[in-house]
């Protein structure tokens, strides 16, 4: 499954908005939290990050994917990822660059799409519980079903591409121990579509 598969002919024909307007768009993505580093930063990236495992048929995910392509077009002149550029969307079935095995080993990724979300250390995402009240970020575990308030941005400097940031997370359903998606985990996890609803941190978006 390719990233361009989410772009219909009508989408591709639409005029693309101003890049500053695109960067201000917010998304309410839902999915399973994979390998979250929210309570602390990921020592490999130096950032708070998470792999959000999404249903490829979720309308909000499709809107997100189209908007990533829009921003890439107005910034780099193409709706496809350019070689060597960063990109926030991956197929859960894709292989490592050297073809030695799957990029994502946990079975929960199979057949899904993955959005890599990150934020700088000084911008730790807020975390909310099932009752929409703030909770300690350590309450979030890999495999939890979540809503995430996300945005996208593009950049051209030492690295180039499009990335996705996150500002807040709501835990919708906690994962059982056998469903955890964390480093070293091998248990399976199922994805159950949920109704999109207004988030407590959405600001009416």
C-alpha cells in the first residue's frame, strides 16, 4: 500500500492552499499507541515520540494523508516523498531499507498505516484520561487506544521533508498486558474502530 493510494483524482486536481494555512490545520487522529515516549524523551531521537497505528479506512487518517501530500507539493513540488526526505506516514507492512525483514515487528502493525508523531523535549504533549481529565504522561502505555491532536510542518535545512507533531493525547481504552506494544513486546493487538468525537483539548476545531 503506497502513500499515494489515499489520493483520489479529485484530490490531486484540487488547488493547494497556502502552506501557512496548511500548517495551521489540526487533526484528531485515532489509533493504537506504539512505543510511546511521552513521559520521557526517546534517547535515540532526543524527542517525545510515538508510532500511531491507524486504520487506513479512517476518514480522519485519509484527510491527514491528503494534507501531508498537499504540504509536500507546495514545499517541494511533488505529492510523493522525495528520496532522502523525511515523511510521517508508513505502511505497517513495509520492509526495512535493506530488505532484511519488516520495519515494524509487532503483529499489531500488520495491515495498518503508521503515523510517526514527535514533539520537542520542551513541548511534552498533554495526556488526558478516559474521563477527559489530565493524567500523568506515565499513564500512557503502548497498545492503548488513543486520540491524538496532531499537526504537520515542512522544513528545508540540514534535513528536509514533512513531519507530524502532537500536542495532546487522550487515552480512550487501556491495553491489557497481553496487548502492550512496547520495546521487546511480541503479543498481538487488535484495532477496533471507534466513533470520532470532540476532544477535550481540540479548542472547537
